[in-house]
C-alpha cells in the first residue's frame, strides 16, 4: 500500500489451511522479485518470487533441530518471524525453542551465532519479533520482545577475546551475545514487539498489558495508548520494524525494570492492578499467558481479579464440602470402629 496515496496493489496471494496457530505468520519483502515467508505450519522459511510464484530457496527447521525439542508435533517450532539480514543471510525466530537463528544459504544455521537456547530462560523465553541491527547502525545487535519474560531486550554480538575456542569455520575468535538493554515496568505482560525508532526511542507492544508505548533513551515513557491485546506496532514513515534505528550500545540507552506505569487509573482500578501484579508474580508465566489468551479480550485486572478470587473460593468450598462429606465420616467410622 502506498501510504501517501492509499493505492493498493496485490503482489502475491495464497490461502493456507490452518489449525490453531499453524499458519504463515510473517512475510518480509526482500526486493521486487523476492518475498521471505515464516511458515509455522510446516516449520520452515522460504523465499518466493511473487510474480512467477516460483519458490527460490527453502530452509526446514528439521535440518537443524531434533524432533524432541520445542513444542508438540502440530506446533513444533512456532517459527513466527523472519528477517533478511546482510550477506543474503536470514534471521528466524524459533519461539518454542527459545532461540533466534541465523541461516546462511547453502550452509544452514550458523551455530555460533544462535541467540538463546531451549530452556535458558534468562536469555529468551517464548520470544517474538526479533529485529536485526547491523554494524552500520551500531550492531550487530538484536532487539526482541522477550514475551514470557515480560520485557523488551537487546543483545549485542561481541568478540569474546578471553575464549580460545575456535569457531566452526576455523577462526579463533568466539562471538558471544551480551545483553546491552532491557525494559519493563510493573505493567508489562507478554510483550510481542519492540522497534527502535530513528530518534533513539523504542516502540513497545505490550500484549497482556493492553497498551502500545514509546520509551525514551533514559527509560521514561514518552506516551502510552491503551489498546486491547495488541500484537505488533509500526511507526509509519520509519521503515520496517527497526530499519532506521541504532543499537542500544551506540545510543547509550538506560535499562529499566519495574517502577511506575505512567497511566491514570481510578483508585479501584489501580488497587485491582496491584493485586493482579501480585498474582502474576506467583503464577507460572506460561500458564498465566495461556490463560489470558483464552479469556475474553475485554477483560482487564478489574474483571480478572474478582474472577480469580471467585474461582479460588469455589475450589476451596468444594474442597471443604468434600472433606465434610467423604473424609470426615470415614475418619469417624474408623475412630468408632477402634
Ligand atoms: Ca519480519
Ligand atoms: Ca520489531
Ligand atoms: Ca513493529
């Protein structure tokens, strides 16, 4: 779509049958004659010529990952995002294996460049939408929504001079990903997008926090808009995702975790939100975010807290009833029998 004139042109169209979240999840335009597709359904990345519909290249996750890794067979990798990076390489987000891989045509995954590892939740956990920031803009760096860790985070690729371990290609320097920035506050819950803007701010999509917000270089909130369960946001006119943004390292961004939410709420709403944060602290993140995915989208802390309290009350009541009805008579019978 031409955003100035509103004119729309259909370049390529394909219907894909889906079950659950198994679908084509992301498409990036490389140039006039190539589109890059993230295919969750078949756990692969492929390039297609939109005009001839000819498949140009393909990488299957089965070339690199074992069947025992990740999720169940019908949602094995949840490969939800792709990006074309320098030198013909492709970056792909392998959500269910908690990692981001770099694929080189004809060579496969560059093992030493992989960011994160399955089960290493301190690095990434069920992440979405990684953006690659090249050396020309202060990288190599990856800005990503670290969804189940409820934060936006950035990693910078650094040469680890201390390590003598040779790389697979024979070179002596070992590259390591170093966390250079992270952002969260008391409200962030299941973040799914983060874009670095040209001025140095970061646009964050906070799905279960029900908002899209922009944070500045010192970590303060510039603006925040309440919106129900947003998936991702784009600042129009700044290119795709973080295409015109610089790395946190070169900008000297200040990290933030926790603190004030910068929104205006009623006293009751703010009290319910505080109780809700306490619940989210103790509940397992996967179970919590999965449950939030299935409740009606309109529900916020003011509805969810009474719902949780009502649920727990009913469970406790049933437990007490069962105790009086079944356990107690049994104990009494045993006692009287003795
Ligand atoms: Ca993409
Ligand atoms: Ca992004
Ligand atoms: Ca975006």
